[in-house]
C-alpha cells in the first residue's frame, strides 16, 4: 500500500469510528455528515463524499466494520456450542457496547434499520448465531430443534440489547449480573434445562 492509500485507509477508519459514535448518540435519523465531522473536530468536507456518498453508505460501513469485529470475537471463543457460547458472546458484546462507540453505533443502527426497508450488511447475523446456539443447547439436552420456540432468538436479542442500552448506568459487574438473571429466566422459559448452570460467569 502506497502513502496515499495508507492515508485514505486511515481517513476512512477515522470517519467510520466517529460515525459510530454519532449514530450511537443520535440514531440514524438524527445523524448527519456535519455531526460526524464535529465528532472528529474537522470541517464537514473532511468526511469525504468520495468515500461515503450517502448517510446510508456511512451507516453500512459502521455496521460492516463492527460485524467483522463480532465475527472475530466469536472465532476467539472457547466455550462449547449452546448456552455457554451464546452467553459468552452476548456478555462480551454487551460490555463492549457500553464502552466502544463503534459497537454502540452498530447496535443502534441495526435496531433501527432492521425495522426499516434499508438493506443492512449480513456479515454477522445475530439472529442466525443465537438460533444456532439455542438449537445446539436443545440438542445437548436431548431435545429436537423444534423445541426452541419460534422467535426465541429475537426475544433474547431485544431483551439483551434493550437492557444494555437503557439509561441505567450499572458498572460492568452489575450489568453482567442483571444480564445473567435475564438470560437464565428466558432460557428456562424456552424449555432449556440447567440454564442457570450453563450461563457463563
């Protein structure tokens, strides 16, 4: 990569990071190129329409970058498929979402854009991951995949990220405790035995 390409890549990464923070605070509708530039401490022209021709293109870049990171997080997990892997991934992501503006922006964007007609990147699909882990947990318990209620993955995701993104500012330990309590109750209601023992600690 030559100097110009290196500079362009660094500029793009800085814009995506600032955009993540902006989307986290203002949401998709409230974000603008001006607000992203302000977050960078730069003029609006620094955002670079040649890199991101629209706000949707900028939102997609934030989501894609964070999906890459989620895929890396999952690949690094050592927990077995099922409740342990599911809750380890959710816990790591939940804690990161509170401290990492890019993660927070991607979570908010996905929540907003998945309920719109906009196309969103599919690099890491949370619902698919959660469903696979719930079915693995059912199989380990000797249950069929059909034993997991339809839509269980969406309920678990909405409840988890709803708790994480509410105004309450627990410290990490308090948040983790609240999440484990939530997951134990939900997983038990899905008919998965030993949920409390399998939720990561």
